[in-house]
C-alpha cells in the first residue's frame, strides 16, 4: 500500500470517527445523560478510528456506511452510558429504551447519509484527478506554399475570362456624374 493511499485511508477514518463521536456525545448530552468527559469521548473516537481504519480500504456503498455508522453509534452509546456519570439517574437517562433506540437509529441514518455523500464526492474527485486528460483534437496545420500571397478570391468561373472584355460591358469606375450622363 502506498503512503498516499494509507494517508487517505487514515483521513477518511478520522472523519468518520470524529463525526460519529460528536453525534453520539451530543445526543448523549441532549438526551439527559450529561456532558461526556473528554477522556471518554477520546476513547470512543479512538476505538471508532481503529475500526474504521480496518474496514476503510475502498469506496463503500450506502448500506455499508449505514451499518458502520449504526454499529459505531450503538457502541459509543454503550460506552458513554457506562463511563459517564449521568445527570439524570435511571435507565436510558429517563427516556424509554425504544425512544432512545429510535433517536440513535434516526441520527445514525442521517449521519450515514451525510458521510456517504462525502464519500461519493471524495471518490469522484479521486477518479477525476486520476483520469487521463481529455485529448482535444487540434486542426491539422495545412502547409502554406511559399510565394507571394494572393489577395483575390479564388473563383473557378473567372479564370476563363481573365484579361478579356465582354462585349456590351460598360467599363467605367466611380459614381455617375449626373442624370443623363453616360460616359
């Protein structure tokens, strides 16, 4: 694996872990679980980072991103619930378990959608950057004959009459001199 691909893999895993950690910690605090201590948050993000780095070898589809996000959200919920002193004592922080699961699933689905859109955009840029440059067909240069340029238009039917005067033609130049004057 090249260093560029391992750096890209690490960056993608960091984004995934950070987003999942922020959403989980924010949801935990808003649901009445109290703020998550930095050490607990960092432990959750580092665990998610390690798992994301392991599975992050190629572009993932929406189903894979959803499964990874839901799994990470559930694991972080369990971690935060066990290691964070609750502001509201009681099971599921005072909320019924089905409501908490529904909130986690909804947030995980929204987060997965957002992460997948970013994933698609990133891989599109990678494909476009790695694509060969389009070849623009330039008109072929026509060799110009050496010599004096001709400023007269080339018309095939005038060459037969060159130098001859057609009978009945009026040969004068300039505007007419007045009425009734024909030359």
